[in-house]
């Protein structure tokens, strides 16, 4: 463990929703992003951020914290944004810093009503889902990124939903694997190819099998050119998990480039 890691682990406040959202509001001011409160006032507001001015291109959908017990995803998205204010000004973005703040506060996967929001994108009657879908309605994205963590994984990996002949997953994992290695072995009964679980078709069958619509499949079927779900292994150091999410996001913006 180096001194950066030791300092980070001694001071992080990764389950403090108020602290998190204050830092996001500071990012929004610097990057000229509008902050919209989607739902859940009081202690647990869900925020959506988008460019105040129109920016050409399709850009990025970025979300974290739909599962509250996956703090590195939330911290990684925040720290990437703090380090990349210029990128946020230059690309169209829709950002959801923490879709399940109650879960983050309580270190729980599900929301306060016991629902897995990542199986609920076909249920717009759930307030946070309905508000999010309104927030992005009729928008296309070059890439949608959902940041997650996995308690069963021994390394990092990515679910990649992409058009035939297009792929980002392998290049992205190459940029991250210096921090945490790729997962070895099965994920939900399938063997990822070098850490990449790729799908182009058959998505509604998956939705039926897992009992609800995940964020990434909804986005891929509704205007995202590619949808990436990035997972870090929960048993590694929080510091290194956060660094993985930062590098992953840097890679996404690099690979898509200015035309994104
Ligand atoms: Zn998750």
C-alpha cells in the first residue's frame, strides 16, 4: 500500500450522501451543468446533471450507485468528473451520480422499498425510474456507462452491449488491468472472454430470465449506440476499485473522441 492509498482509506466518506452531492454541485458549477432533483427530497435526493448549453454530438450517459452497496462506483464517477471538468463542458452528458442514495447511506443493494432498481427500467411508475426516463427522453447517446461492483468477482470485468462489428470492452479493460486484474472464471453461468461479456442480440430473453429490465439493456434498446456495465471486485481495496472506475471512464471518453 502506498501513501496515496493509505491517506485515501483513512479519510474517504464513501457512504455520506450529503458530502457526495455537495461535491457534485461544485463540479456542476465549474462544468456549467444543470442539476435537476429527480426525486426523493430530504436526505436522499436523486440528482440528474446535464449540460446547461447545447453541445453537438450524442455524448455520454453515466450512472453509478443504483446498487447502494457498491461505493467505489459512486466515488469513481465523482472523482473522474472532478478531474475532467473540461471534458464535461465539451461533450453532451447525462449524469446520475447516485441513483439509490438510501442504499448508499445504508450500504444496501436495494432501495428503501426493497426493489432492485437495476431490474426496474420497465417500471416507470417507480418515481426515480419515471423521472430518469423523462430526463433522458428522446436523447441518443454514443455510450451509456453503468458503474457497478461485484461481491463474487475475483477481478474486474465488463458487460458490453454493442452493435455487430463494434467493440470497446477489450481496449477499456487493457487500460484498467494495471490496477486490478481481470476476472477469471464464470459470471452468472457464462465465461467472459478476457473479462468481456458481450451481447448484441437476445436481450429480451435475458430480461425475462433475470425478472426485470436492467438500466443498460433499456438504454441499448432505446438510443444508446453501446451500453457498458463495468464491475469491480468488492473485496479489493476501495482505493484501487475507485482508480479502476476513473480509468475506465477516461478510456471511454478517449475512445469515443471529440465526435462523441
Ligand atoms: Zn451492481
